[in-house]
C-alpha cells in the first residue's frame, strides 16, 4: 500500500472538522456571543510540554470553516519537535472565532 499524502486526506480532514464543530458548538457558541461581534483579537498558542507537532491541517481546517477571516501563522510544522512553552502558532481575527476555535486558554490581545 502506498504512503498517504496530506493532499489525499483533505476531504476526510474537512469532514472530520465539520463533525467536531457540529458536536462542539452546534448552531453557535453561546459563550463567544458575549464578546462584541466587531472585536478583533490576536492569540498565541503554546505547548505546555515538550512534544512532536502533529495536526496542523486540522487546525487550519477549524479556522477555515469557522471564519475565513482568521489568519493562522504557524511557527512550527508537522513533525517538528517543540519545547515546553514554545509558540506553535499565532491567530489574528474576530475574537468570537478565536474563542470558538478552541483558543480560550491562549494569550489574547
């Protein structure tokens, strides 16, 4: 069997993220609704312990599906080894979308 490439998994990743978002926030994130709609924010996502990075395509798909106005700026790539407290990626965009996308523990500005 040949090795799979990320491009071979795109449809499955999109469907997987769609199901997860439907299960997690359904028709809306009521907590994020407490934030003014026009509020923009920045967030930095860090790792709390040493790790090997995996799943960047899923993170990209989450924010693409939630709100294409969110910019994801990766500081690492899949397969990289990251140290505790290292920045993995930065987010910029509507604060509601950052919170709904799973960045509530991020350092937001």
